[in-house]
C-alpha cells in the first residue's frame, strides 16, 4: 500500500514539474529582432477573495505593490535563464530592474499609472 501511494505521489510531482507553458506573442520573433534591450515592468497586482477585518486598504495596496516588484524580479530571472538556454533566439539584453524602476520614478509613473 505504501509503495502504491509513493508511486502515485511521485508521478503527480513529476507531472506538475514538467508543465512548461511559455506565453509569448505570435509575432514575437519578428518584433524581437528590432529590439536590442528589453525592460520588464512591474505589474499591477489586484487581490481578490476574502479580506480579514484586520486588513486596511493601505496595507493591501502596500502588499500588492511589494508583490509587483517581487514578480518583476522573478520574471527577469526566468527570462535570463530561458534566453541563455535557447541559443537560436535573437540576442537581446535585459535592462536592470533598478534602472527600469528609476526611470519610471523619474517620469512620475506609478504601478497604477502603467
């Protein structure tokens, strides 16, 4: 019985780990050749679902903004790893997150404005 459960658990973990959906535009290749540097912008994150009574709107907004920057870093990390493995893709560089966020701040743009 234990070996059957272990087998099922192993198969399900392997199945979950092999999901590699990469979402990109259908004309990505054509547009990528025109760009040399790409900047990854922070995304606006919206919380849905149950909100506890202790949460305030300000704390929710602050948490969402923090997660937007964490997601931005994660997406850059994934993109750097993915482009280094794919030798046939066009050669592009990624602008640093610090520079991107500094340019946005200098222009007076917030995550809500984008």
